[in-house]
């Protein structure tokens, strides 16, 4: 089965002041911009490599790690042209080129010795293309980070009940009724409605902020937002 | 925090819903998406009527405000606007009930009715041009025909709107003549297979790749379709002599019949006199 990984880390800081990626690159060290990119893109890149090249868990982790290290060395951001593509597309194409080169080099070394591939049954577990997996994981990771931000924000501002109600309703598969949630927490139903509205609104702000940190500016941000919201 | 596929889909949906707490509106369902934002059906709890609520990104609020100031019978009237807690802007407007133009003309619709709709759309676009607004995304899906035949041009575009393939002018920077192109594409879409060549020529001229070869503005295009409706020669087509003769015949049918009757009577009298 697909093994998960915690590499890439979680950032708990409320990112309300994140500037755009290009601004961060031009005003600060590249490593800071890279940290943001790694936090959001590590898992999508890792899963993309696994699916695209059929590599096992450890090889995919190594390739992902190597990609981000080389991105820093090769100054990946300097060559990004926002007029040509979104940063997300640019990064995926860079990963594809990098991983293809590395993967074929590794296979040449192992030829005759048996290069390691994902077992067939694991490969067949999904019908999604590597690109679709990359997009999906990107969305998942964006929301994961935004949820961490929301939780940290709630804890920081004494709004734990807001988060509890939000968690009980929006982060579970089986949603309880507003009446049940109100009774469980000893508040009125209107309070549940208002707290949920606040949490969703703040989550949206957290997602926007995270997205701003990895896009080139307002134009790209707006485009990504249009794709993101259902 | 780990997020499953179904929860991710749910979050993408709920986090995009507008928070109308504190307004007089109660959200119902999403009814459309356009270049500027998402439109929902909602209930105005004070007046007890249904309205449409358009949600626009804060960065587009300035352009949206200019568009909201357009007052024309073929442009959906705005009742009220406001700012949501997340800084997005909302516009409460008339909820248009009717059919989208592409669905409307799928039924049996006469050529005269098709041209009437084009004229209404063109008049709205021409009016907007006088206020410095260009549509940018004219297409059948953005035109509604109400149950009493009223026509509404929807989803007025902003700078960020890229247009729709097949209806968008080829030039990278859109201006008024780009709307002329789109209106020509709309005319082409509206024409039945058996459409007269004069109307096809009007659509072709409006859709020229070189903007300077198109009609200079929307009223010029409408004048040419008007000439066709009046049975006159159109500017876009140099018609063959036999077609001109045919058109003359159709246009002056009553006169020609009278003339024929006169000649017939004269002939009869001459014939009787010489018996």
C-alpha cells in the first residue's frame, strides 16, 4: 500500500502575512521561499514520482528529496516565468524532467541486477493519471496546511469551541445535525451556524494565504482560486 | 492534519460558499459560474422574493461596480451590493427566469425572432460601449430569453476574462471591436442552415481577423442587419444582379402586381376594341 511520509513538515504559524513567491525570492533568501514550496509540494511531488515512474516508497522519497535540494542549487525560482505557466505546472514539469533523468540513470546502474518497481497490484490500485494525482495531492496538502493554520489560530485566540464544532461537522464523514451539535456543546443552534460560518470563512482565508505564498502574484492567485473552489 | 478525498471535496465546497450572515438574504443553490464569479439563487427575507446573488472577488470589485451601474432593459438590474466578511463583494440582482439562448433556439424559432434577439443583445452591448464597458465573453450561454420574450445579456466581463473559443476575437488585447467579432459569431450561431447569404456575409464581415476590416462598431453591424430586414442591400455583400432583381421584386411586390394588373387590363381593352 501507499506509505505516507511526514517529510516536508507541518507549519503551525498563521500565515496571514505571506507575500507572493516572487516577492519572497526577490526580497529574501531562496531557502525561505523553498521552505514554503516544500511544505506544500513535498507530498504531491512524492506521489507523482511514485505513480509516474513506479518507484517504491524509499526511492520516491530519495528522488523527491534530491529534487528539492537540486531546486535550491539550480535556483529553480529564478527560471520561473509566470507568463508561461502557473508555478504549479512549472514545478510539475521540472519534477518530471528531473525524475526521468535520475530514474533512467538509476536503472542503467541496476540493469541486470533488477531495478525495483512498484508491485503490479499497487500500480493498478488507481486509474488516475500521475498529473491528476499531483493535482489532487496538491489540493489535499493545501487544505491540510490551512487546517493546521486554522487550528493554531483558534487555539491562539481562544476559539477552541469554534474549531470543535467545525471539526465535528466538516471534518467527519457522517455529519451530525446542528441540533445534536448544539446539545452536545450546550449552545444554541444559531451559535453552531455562526461558529461554522466563521470557521469556514477563516479556513478560506488560510487557504488563500498559503496559496499566495506559492504563486507569482495576484493574477496567478486568482486563477488558482478559481480552479480550487467548487 | 490528514484529509480524505470526500472531506477535501466537502471543504472545497463549503469554504467557497458566501457567508450571508447579517444580510437580508438566505442562500439557496448555485445557479451559474462566469468569468467574474459564482451566482447563487437566494431568498430576500424582507421582501419575500427570490433573487440572484453574484459573488465577486474583492480584486474585481472596482470593475464589477462599473458594470453594476449599467442601466438598460437587456442588462439584469442590480438591487443592492455589499461586502462579505471575507472581503468578497456580493451583488443582489433580479433572478431571471427563462432559457439560455442556445437552448431557446434549439426549438422552432423563426428567422425574424432570431434577428430580434441579436438586435436586443447588440443594443445592450452598444449601450455598454458608450459607458466604457466591453463584454469580453459574448456567447449564447450568456444570453437569457425570458418567458415573455425579454432578452438579457449576462456575465459582463472584466479584464481577467479570457473569452470563449469560437466566440472570442483572435486579437490578444480585447476592445470594442472584439465585441463586434463576438456579436458576428453570435449571429452565425443564430442563423439556420437555410439562412440568406446576405446575413452570412454580415457575420463573416463582423468576424474578420483584422479588426479594422470589421464593422467599426456594434450600431454599424445592427444597421446592416436592419437593412436586410427592410429588404435593402447590405453593406457586407455585393450581391449578383439576379439577386438584386429578386429582392426588388419581393420588396415591390404590391407595385408590380398593380402594374401587371394595369398592363393586363390595358391589353384586354385593346383586344376587345379590336374584335
